[in-house]
C-alpha cells in the first residue's frame, strides 16, 4: 500500500496487488453500482502471493441477503467493471460501517481486523 494525494489534498491509500495499483475509491464506486449494495469500503490486506489483496466491507440494501453466492457475484461484478486485480478476494458483510464523530469511515479500524459483529 502507498499513499497518494486525492482531490482537496485528501490522502488515498492505493492497494498494490501483484504489482498492480488498485484505487480503493474506484472499487468502492463499482461495488455501490450493484443492486444489492448500499455502502462499501475496501482496504488492502496482506497476501503471501500477491503482496496485498482487496477486502471489501459491504452494507447491503434492505431485502438483500448475504451469502457465498452474493460474495462471488460481487467479485465477478468488480472484475467485469474494473479488473481482476481490483476484484475483492474477501467480502465481509456488515450491518454498518464504523464512523468517526465527524462522520468519516474509520478505515484503520477495518484494516485492524475488528472481529465480525463488532462494527
């Protein structure tokens, strides 16, 4: 992972997967185009073979159901929309994203591996 400057001076952490730079914001935007996804945040997680891989934390729209079939469908959706390197290797369905008092998503908390159900 390395950090680049985004719009307005905000830092954006790029994910390096098998030598390819993956823009987390692009992956998140792609995921949120899926009919079942309300919100999505992606982070880079260590991978012995690729260096890093993409992990997605997904909040589903009301009525959508989390299962392995949807996890695979989301990975294929991103692969078709962006690239195989941007496709999440892991998808964790959560009820809500952890947010700071200012309303921003706490990516560090997601990267730290907070146990399921805590978010």
